[in-house]
C-alpha cells in the first residue's frame, strides 16, 4: 500500500528530511520521523528498510477541507483534512531536541514523545499493507493514515511507562545479576544443583554477526540419582516479553515470557550448542515461540547441534508439556513469575524435515500424537 511511504520532493522542491531516528535495542526495527515542511510522518521499518508500520503525525500548514490526493499520488504523506486534525491551521514544526523515543519491551512497537507527552504510537499490530496505521495525538478521527491517540491513551500511557521502567531496570547496576539469581534459584528448586554455565550464548549468532539485547546464558543441571539425563536451560529469555504475542492472544501474560530447555544424555557442550541459534530468535526475527511451534534449522541437517552428523534432524518441536511424549516423568517447571507474567519453559525435541512439513500442514497436535504413537521420547539421546 502506498500511503505514508517516503516520496518525492514537496511542491516547493524540498525533499523529506529526517527529524529523528532511532533503532530498537534488538536491532530488528528502526523508527524514522520525517517531514517535507508540510506534513510530518513516522515510519517503523524492518532491518531491510521496508516500512512495516507508519503514522501521520502533524500538518504544518492549513488543513484542506478534504483529503489532498495529489500528495498521495506523488507518494507523499497526506495533509489530513480539517475534520480529522486537532490543529486545522497547522502546528509548528517538531523540534528534534524535544523528541524522545520509547521502544516497547517486546521491540516490535514504539512511542514518540514530545516534551515528555505522547505524540504518536506505532504498535506491533500496525500494518500499512492492511491499512492499519499508528496512533497520533493530533488526529481526531480515524483514517487509513492515523488513528486518534486519545481513544487508546488509557492503554498506551501505562504501557509506555512500563517500557521506560523496563529499559531503566535493564541499564541499572546489578539488575542482570538479580534477575539471573531468580532464575537460577528456580532451576535449583526444580532441577537440583548446577553444573557448567555458559554466558551470553545469544550473542554468538548463526551468521556470525554480533547481536544486541537480550543477554542469555545457559545453565547445566547434570544427571543425578533420580534423573538419568542432564537438563540445559536458557537464562535470560524471560527477562523481556516476546514480540507479536498480542496479535494472536488476548491475554499476553501466560505466553509472553519463556525459557527454553533440552533434556539430553549427550555431552552438554554438544547439546548446549542448540541455544545460540534460538536464544535471540524471537527478538531478532520479531516473532514468538508458542507451545507446539516447530522451528526449522537454518543450515544443513548434518550441522544440526542435536544430531550426530548422520541424523536426519532438521529442526525442533517446542513442548510445554513433554509428558505428551514417551520418556521419564518430566520435571515441573511452573511457579516463577516476572512482572506479573508466568514464565513458561518450552522443551526442545528434534524433528525431521518431513515431520516439520507435517506439522506445518496438519498442525503440531497431529505431529505430537504421531510422535507419541511412535514412542518418540522427549529426552534427546
């Protein structure tokens, strides 16, 4: 859809200029605020510079009685008509030094503030391809270019405050250590004493590029008398909610925060090498891991971390209840909450390429039933 895209020069010949720009902490989204002197608009872009979401922010000249389609035809953000704007005579240009960007905790949405007050919000569900724009303070009626921010301020206001607090906590001295200890204490209660600990596994991406937040480690819980397998668990994924959950679930709290685990009789170094691929996947790819999801390995099957170089594993199934498959009784992992959200552990079970395709075609429940009938264990050996 062509609305609110970056376009040609204005009638006065001046090209659109960037008033403010900011990248998300995860590096997967970027906000640019642009003006051509007549209209200011904000654009949420992905890592390929494609516009994901956008919103008209303000007119800077007298509003026309009707929508000016000539600007749309030229590929520029429109002057909204006088019936749709708070300032029919136009408002002054935005001063860059008065602007602030607050990214939502998930990294898929963003708020733009002017002198501390909300000016515009582009949430994760904004989709210009479907005609769903962001929200603007100066918009008074809905249009394909902006929804009135006033109608959602009771939701967005607290959410922006919570996001600001989240990033403040993340930057605070000792914050990571406090979070880490809460996770490690829970793992101690559920899985027993720890073994080795790997730091910052999420920063070692499969393509070799350095990553940004979140920080994720891996804790080893070795086999013991009553357990013949080792459990490896991530430590850090649950510190922030995953992106896009609210597009699919009315209540984000039970699904937004996860850690991943794998139970294995393989050497821990080998089993643990599955996590650099997955630890930052949701925030890097702007998606979420739900119970029953299947995730395809990005490279050749022989390089799959839970294989032996000859196996046909090509991905993983994520299980919140591993007891649906064969194997010993799975340890209970419930009971940990962060910021009022339950933390859910998802267990990794390797699957073949054919099984991945089957799940995509027939659904993950059908795959789980088939694996259970085959006697497939949730413990990797």
